[in-house]
C-alpha cells in the first residue's frame, strides 16, 4: 500500500507530519533532522539570510535525542530507532521504564526528568517516545515540562497508540485519585506509524485498538463508519492493507477534530465518548483492566444511559453492540458496585461545576454532550452492576453443568 503522509494543521499554519506505512522507522532519523532544521526557519518576516542563520542554529542545537521506551518494546525496536537517529547525526540515548499503566505516574516522570538533566539535554534537543499509549503519554508529558518544554516525536507501536495517543497533543500521568489528572497540551513535532510494529502485538492490544477505532467511526459517522462495519472481518484477520486504511481513516478524523479545537474547549470533547465510564472502571481495577475493553464498556453504558438522558435510540444501542461484537471485543467480566462507580465518576476531569457530563452518540456522526441527573446515573449503574452479577452467575451455572 506504500507509505502515506498526513498532516495535522493547527492554528497560525502550525502543524506536524504523520507518516503511516510499512518501514517508516527506517527514515525516522532523517525526518527528525528535517524537523529540527525547519523549526528555525519559521519567521516569515525574516530576510533569507537571517532565516538561513536561524536554521543553522537550531540544526546545531538539536544534537541529542533521548528515546523513552518500555521493557516490552525496547528489546524489539530500540536498536533500529537508535541506529536511525545516529545515522542522521544525533547523539542517541535511551531510557527504559517498566511496561504497563503503573509507570504512568509522577514518580517515574521525576526519574526521567532527572535522567534528562544528567544527560545534559538542552532546550534544543529532542525526546522520542517509542511504545504504546503509556509511553506516548508519559514521554510527551516529560518533554512538555522539562525546561518548560522541549520537542517530542512519537513512534507508536500499538494499534491503540497509533490511532489515538500519538496525535492530538494530550500528555498526562495518573494520580491515585484518577486517570490522566495531571497533564499538558503540547503537540508532537513528528509521528512515525510503522505498521510492521504490529506484527509483535499481543491479541489483547489489538482489542484495545479496535475499541478506539469503533469509537472514532461512530463519532465520525459517514464513510468511516460504513467502512469499518464492512471491513471488521479483515481487520480482525489483521489484513495489512485493511489495518493501514483503518489507521489512516482514524488519524484523518482525529486530525480534523484536533485542528478545530486543539485545547478541548468544545468539539474535541467528542473524542471522550465512552471514556467517562471507562476511566472509572480502569481506576477501580487498579489499572489492570485494558483501556480498550473499558472504553467499549463505556460506550455500551453511555448508549443505554442516553436513551433516557439524551436522544439515543434503541437502534443505535443494538447497532453499536453489533459493531463491538464483530470486532471481537469481550465485555468486562468484573463487577464493581454501583456506589463505588458513582464516586469514581465524580473524580473524572470532565466533571464541571459538580455536574456529571457524558458524551452521547445519538446516531453515527451525530453526538452531543449533556449533564446528567445524578439519580439517573445511579439507576443505570445499578442496572449495570445487576447485569454483571447475573452474567457471572449464568457463566458459573453453565460451567457446573458441563
């Protein structure tokens, strides 16, 4: 299918490139060298000689690149990334964190800040996040806060990170009180999506990515939604052309949303569909529940709640359920109490003025955000808890009968 180039266009003509395809990693160092050089040539009013001088200063300053990766991804791709950076003239370093959501916290961020200082990383240098959503969020957060902000490029290696965490500029760490409660908005300077990295992706990680694809397609509607419904089988079979097209469509959708609302002041809220309930589930599970499965459960919950709290029709509930099943996303098996879920929902950063707010997809491509009566939320949390208890009992009875 070849390498496809996309661009996130932001205010005042700013933006960054995304390259998607097999073998993108090989050109990483060269593309990052181009990015660091072009960064100094932006002032349109400067004379050509002055612009050229500025370019040389930035090119000379960006001598170091630090790859932040995790213990799962590093052994697979770190050598190739460092080699590409070295070939492009960067002095390459690497920092490895333990894999998993447990590393996305201020303690690990502090260790990374200290390491950057020890390596002598300056404001003109570069952080490269190599890994899944945790690494992309954490590397972006560390880069955006170290020396009040240095450049960060992202190399997502999971489907979830490729279609979601790698673009948009949201960076964050978790607190005991909830997910992503401390973070910044800072866009990456470049994103390299090499679909060959998916060859080593565990089955559970595919499920994570499929959930985000379903969310994006439902919110976007139109051709993307119809395409995903029609190509669910090929996607589940990991057909390379289908997977690349799914990534491109999801990134195109998200880039358009981010361009219209970079700091989530309005329309960008649509990207939170399913996430309010999902973040509560993840926190109560101690972040052992996968993000994708939690998001799919959050979408199911929001659709059912929306039949009373918004204008969601029963047809959408069934249609969405069918899409989620076709993508092989298993329902959450664990049951959590309605009261503890309710308390956790209020820890979500999308609560405003004490109001619980949910994103609802009323039909594919049509969405709204609404504050919901807490009593109604409690009722649907009780419905959810009862359904999980009943499903667990039925599974136990079926196992005993075998």
